[in-house]
């Protein structure tokens, strides 16, 4: 890709991203979403801090995947479903933009909004640093894992939204898919599935190959490894690619 084409590609994606990010904050729902999300995620830290005297953010990070089962689909359900329902998707895809520009722009806006929301938890970090020596490396790794986790959930959420005209259907399907990625890594689910078919070890296979939890937990423990990063990047790219295939068919 030449320098001129690269700049044109970046400018086009940025144009869509800015439009979509403004749309998030034009609605009071965005502020309600952020407030509820931070209240629920913060309660996990507060319970661990006051009741169990745990002076770190492990409880906050551990609750995050379960919260995102609901909150990530809520962010993405209108992304493409609303365009379908209002009939604006055809107009959007006939603009002098590539399908990839629109997909990446919408996706970057969603990830940016998610990053802004989780940045609201930074006062917890400030409190931990003030109370005493905190493991900054583990906290940074945890936030990096949180960003990857959110980016992954938003990628498949946008894909699901591109399949339907109904926002509620998009929300339910994305939440079900999120549940699969999360609960297949839960130790009790793994034990039950392994017990049902000991020879197949289905639970262990799903946990190691499909579930997001083992890869995310690596970051929570402060380990930034190549394997978990590859998992997130490949899964994000896969779902964005699926979104592109579906939308190109509409354009054709």
C-alpha cells in the first residue's frame, strides 16, 4: 500500500469512527451505560477490599468477562441492526467508502467508547497506589487484557448485529455467543463436560481452544504472552472478516 493510499484509508476509517463516537455520546443512554457498568464492576472491588482485605484489582478484572456478557451486546446491538431497520445501510454502503472503511470505523468507535468507560475505574488504581506499594505491572497487564477482552466481544457483537434488522435479536444472539466464550472456561462447566464424556475431554478442549477465560486470565495474572495476544488478535480479525463478507453481499 502506497503512502497516499494508506493515508486515504486511515482518513476514511477515522471519519466513520468520529461520526459513530459522537453518536454514542449524543444519547443519554451512553452515560447511563457507563455509570451502571462502573457501579457493578466497582462493587466487586469494594467487596473484596472491605470484606476480604484484598488490596489489588483482581476481583475487578475477574468480574469483567461476566459483565461483558450483557454490556458488550448492549453496545453493539444497534451498530448494524439499526442501519438495516432504517434502510440507511444501502445509503451508507453506496458512499465513496469501502466496506472495510465503514466496518473498521464503527469498530474503532465502539472500542474507543469501551476504553473511555473502563478508564472510569482509574480512581481505584490511584487509591491502591496511595495505600501502599501496588503491583503496577500486574495492573497494567490486567487493563491490557481488559481492552483485548472488550475488543473481542465488540468484534463478534458487530458481526451478529450485521446479520439482523432487530436490535433485540442482535442483543440476545451476541449475549448467547458471549456466554459460550465465557462459561466454557469456567472450571465447573469444564468438569461437567469432561465427566459426561471422559474419553473425549470435551470440556478441557473447549476451555483451551475456544473459551476466552484462560487467555484473559493470563493477563490478569500479569503475564503478557504471545499465545493470548495471538488468540485475541486472530479472533477479532476473524469476526471483522465475517462482518465484511456479509456486508459486501448487501453492497453487491
